[in-house]
C-alpha cells in the first residue's frame, strides 16, 4: 500500500530539514574559522577568545591578526584595547609588543596615525626605532627614501646620509633620578652642577699605568672588579684607563681635542662638558693590560676586547658606541667605552641590538601624554622579549 504525505505537511518538514542543515553548516564554518583564521591562530586561549567575544571585538581581532603576548596578558588583566590596531592595518605579517610600544612612542612624539601606518608599511623595525631618538621629521618621505637608499642597513649597522637630530641646542635636562639608567648624550644634559654620590676608588691592580679619574659608582666598581678578575682567569686581562670625570675635567678634555682637531672633529669623539657619560660615574674606558700599546684606539684589535665584547652584558655593561651606529649615537665607534646598566637592562639592550639611546627612548623615558603609554603588561612583555 502506498503512503501519501499530504502536501501541507510535507512543506514544513522540508523547512525543518533545511534549517537543521543550515545550522550544521554554520557550526562547521564557525569551528573551521577558529582553527584556520580565528583568534586561536594568533595565540589566544579559548578562555581569552570568549572574553574577546564578550567585548564584541573577536571578529575584528581575528581579521586583523591583532595578537601579541602582551595583548593576551592585557586581556587577562582587563586592560585589553584595540586602539593600537589602527597603526598596523597596512603592515604585512604579524605585530610584536615592541611594535605597539614603538607606534605609541611615535604618536607621543607627534606623528599622525597616517604617518605611523606608512612607516610600518614601508620600513623595517630597525629603520623605525631611530625616529624615537631623532627630532620630529616633518618630511617623513625624505627619511623613508634615505632608508631605502641604504638597503645594506641592518640591526647591526645603520647609516643614513641626512641629518635628523639637532645636538646640544635645546637639550633637555637628563633625568638623574634614574641612577644607573640615566641617559646622558648630545640631547640629554647633566649640566655643570651634577655630582653623583656613592663613588669608590679602584685599587691600583685594576688601573692602567697613567690612569686618571679612578673612581666609579660603587655598584659599577664592584661589577668591574669581578669582570676584570674573570678576564684575568681567561688570560685576556683588561684594566681601567678612565672612570668618573667631573664637569671641570671634561672641560679640559674637550677643549684639548678642539684645539687638536676643531670643534666638529671633537664632537665626533668627545662629549661636550655637561653631556659626558663619564660624569654619571657609570662609565669606564678600558685597555688591554698585556697586549702591546696600552691605548684606547688599539683596544679593538686585542684579545681582551674579544672577551669584553662577548661578556659585557652578563656582567651588567654594554659597549655604548658600537661600530656602525654613529648615525644614532652621534659618536664615532669606541670599542673601549663601556656603560654600566645592571645585568637585566644590559642584557636586554645587548640582545635587542638597539643603542641605549633607542632602548631608553622606547622603554624608560617619560611620556609626554600618559594616554599614549601602553599598559604595563605590554610594556613588560616588550622588554622581556629580550631576556
């Protein structure tokens, strides 16, 4: 016997089947999107994805690839924001926490969102961070073109043809409250009255013949002694040539060089009085003890230099004026000039391959507008990436 389904009953039955089929397809698409292109792809946990959905930004975050470990940590802290997303809409590849800090610093310096997006679209990371050190560039296209004219630049070497920073004139007062992290350079001035305390005199076994200015900050001195003892054990001993200098001492050092090579030449190799890192008491000039002439210029050719270059960061020091970074530091390469920052910061600066000028500008300097500053989770994660 043939069973006939009435037409009026058959149509709702098909509709129900159709709805079930569509629902199944949507569930499959949603699951696949999480695996192939959803927030999970960028590192967010399932719990964090739920939080993004509650914030109604999951799709936006997924489509833009807006993920960093710092953003994930900020989400857990209730500090997540999409306000930095606008800077990276044109950037190929993923973003890092350092990218976020860099973009925020550029905004704090006065650069527009349009310019920041162009920088991240056109330039590499190591070409952008010097702008934190340089003056504000009203013609950013000229800067971009200069970078592109130097395709051999890298994290190790950065040279440009143009001048992008004004030295000495209009320098701001250095923040000496930061202690070993204070920045003294051609745009951050210590002044004539700054005299650091807590200094100690190094014993003669750690001093070169004819060494002068033989005191250092106590913490830096203790680190230097251990480092020098280790270099002795390694068979590549070094000794100190010069440490802390007063403002008046730097007057004599600088003026002698001006008389010898002119002001422009002196400014390449020596700090003007009030701008010298030696005045911080956290700087040492070193020479090889047993390898030929005990001169600063000879140091880069010694085994002692190979040792100090390799071991400086783990002892809390950085080579402050590296070869190939003169455009950023403003000084010629000085293989003998080391700056004490403490082990954690020295390691981070060294691993980042940035100059201290750049690192300070990104992570330590005060913000003009606190609203630009990323949350603590992002700032911390950006720095911890260099541990």
